[in-house]
């Protein structure tokens, strides 16, 4: 067994939903959910969401704004440059989850005037992915995570379902999806 020589900067979960109406079409919904156990901004939850249900604009929901902003200046901003903008509005939310990985997993959040639900279903075979920092020029951080690709996903705001669906993909020759659960996720940087 070997110890990763890099510095861990965040640990938690980061499931995502990317829906489109056609295979390969523009995402009509792009949702990145985080349940953070450890980070320089502390623990907490955050949802970065852009959908036709949000008028095509990014909305950020969190119970820890310091952690949400830190993610924007690090991992989330690296993954999606649009989210590196820390002037995007942030909304206070309460979070809960239900289900299990055998059938369906749901993350829910409530704000002053919105109830949002993200559900992943029909899970496939899990896979572990590991990359070192700077192994990809576009990604200066490393990652170790357990992905569970899901054949189906749904996002609702106040009971209205987002358009589009999950689409099958392939990753390193294995079945994957545009919607996946990501557990035990750790991001690292070079020491």
C-alpha cells in the first residue's frame, strides 16, 4: 500500500447531473452538488446549478458561504470557469438526503422560496478514478474518487422537472453517464 505524496485540500462527495434533450446536445441542466467533510473553508453543502429552471443563469445554494466561495476559487472554478466568478449570488439553504445506492439516491435542499430535489437512479457498476496533480494540463489538481454512473437522473425545483435526460458515455473503456454519483472524493495538490 502506498501513501499519496500530495496534499489533500478537500474531501467529501460531488455527484453531478448534466441533462440534455439530445445526445451530445448542450446541457439544459448542469448541477454540481457537494457534501464537504474537510476543506479550508470548513464542512458543508453547496449546489452549483444552471438550468432552464434558473433562467439559464448560475445559482449557488449553500449552508457555508466560505466553503462555497473557496470551492469557486479552487476545484469548482477549475472544473468550470464560469463558476470561478465569486460575484455570483449565493442563497442560504438547508440540505437533506434519502435513498441508497441500490436503487435511487436523492439530495434535497430548501431555501426561503424554493425546494430543489436531485435524484440519481438506475446505478451502474462503481469505478475508482485516480489522477495526479498536473497530469492533465487543464487540471492542476489531482483526484481520487468512487464514481457510480447512473442511467437516469432528475432535478426538480418546486415540483417542476428540468428538461432533458442522462446520456450514456464511456470512460476508460467502461460504461459511464452524464449523471454520476461521486463518493469518497478527495482532491489533491502538489506539495
